[in-house]
C-alpha cells in the first residue's frame, strides 16, 4: 500500500500485477519448493479450490469376445479441497518512513524488499516441507498422510536417495528436487533463529552507517534472542 494511505480506498490497493512483480515472482525464484516447479492453482478472491481426483478404478472382466456386452466401469471419484476459508495465509508488513527512504545512502526500499522476500521464502519452505498443520496452518510434506516413504537407518547414503527416486518413478512421478533437514524441529528452529539474528545484526550495522534509527531493529534482535535462549534451555 502506498505511503500515506490508511485504507484501501482512493487507489491505495496494490493490483495483482504489482504484487506479482514485487513479491510473487522473486519468491518463486527464492523459495526452494516453488523453484522446483510445482503446479500452482490461482484463486481469485480467496475462494476455496476443489480439484477432482480419481481415487480408484477397477476393470470388471475387460476381456470380451466379439459382439458381447462390455461391462461398465464405475470409477470412484473424489476431490481435494485447497485453500479452505479457515486456512491462515502468510502475511508480512514492515513500515519505513519517507524520510528514511530519501536520506538513506543505499536503496533502502529494494534492500528491505529483498530481505522480506528472503524471509517469506524461508517461512514458506519451512511450512511446505515441515508444517504441522496446527491452528489452521499449512501441513507440510513430511507430516502429510499418504506420502511415499523409504526405510533408512542413520546417515542417508546415495543408495537411500536412489531408493527414494525409484519409489517416485514407479508411481510415474518426476523427481525435480531433493530436500533434507535435521531430524529435530528444535534444531531446525535454532538454526533459523541464528540466521535471523545474523541478518538483523547486518541490518543494524547498515542503518547505523546510514544514520537511520535502529530502535525497531534492536527490538527485533531482542525478541529473537529471547526465543533462541528459550529453545537452547530446552533439553
């Protein structure tokens, strides 16, 4: 929304094309899951999508002689509901003043935009891959039911990767990307917070060099440190 507007009236709403240019397209290139090329369904107005699905089909005695009645087949159909109205969406908001944008020695708008895209990409990947689905959030691949798994013990080997690829190929699925993460969600979150602290530290250093205020960034750093300390104290 342009600076100075406090409502969506008076031409303050961003169009779909504008959002695609500043967020969607860069996000597709930055997020690992989106960069793998999944099929994307677009829904206008947040209306839930109902995707037809063929659950099963059984051929009843398909071998027939000439001039004999062909048995009918009754496939079992279903649907997958995407974007239900109760599902939460990923939203990020960060305000900067016009004075900061004018006086910064660097292009602060683009710098913050790139930082936000990077953070949204990490949050989206974490949800797509390991989301728990709790409180109407995204259910990740590793926690979904009906996914194909291969048995593995200890450190993954090349043979384990080939076995996983074979499982996909048997089901006529193309392997476009491979993702690995730690076995512990706690370790994953600790690493994410440590990276976030490093980024905020660099942002504070850049703001100080530009003579810009750092109160908000300092508050973010303090919150991240508290969350990290809390996780580190857990056994």
